């Protein structure tokens, strides 16, 4: 039976980079999906008064944010590949806290993560 991929959440922080290295040392590589979850600034602004001025952000801003998120996910996947994983990248858009998006995605059953 094929090994199910592990989920590696990646946000470009020092801690995320260290987690990839640690996971590689502990697991010895294998299948992985590196996920960068992101919330559009226009969505976050509804909860954060400091960003209220961008509440009306349109399609161009959203597309820019999506491309940035996809780039971060790919950057993390490349680091995972360098660490010995067979990694793919995924950017997940959330409408709330990114932690909730990661949990929802990992428990939805459709991705097959370990």
C-alpha cells in the first residue's frame, strides 16, 4: 500500500523551515504536501480595524494575494524536496483564521494526508 502524504504547513518563517528539516530527519522523507493557507486581506480587514481601509479590495488585489500564496507554497515544497521529501505545493484560501483552514482541509478526508 502506498504511503499517504504528510501535510506540512508552511508560512516562510524560521520555525516552518526548521519543521521541514526536523520532519525529514525524523521521517526520512517520503510523500508530502506543503500547504500555505492564506486569508485575503479584504476578509481579514473585517476583523482587524487597522486594515479597514482595504475592505473594498477587488479582483486584482485578490489575484495578487493568490499568486503570492501559491509562490509561498511552492517555496516550501522546494525546501521539502531539498530535504528529501517528494513534495507538492498547495495554497488554500480561507475566509477566517488560517489555522482553521488547515484543520478543515486536513480533516475533510479528501486529501488523504497522514
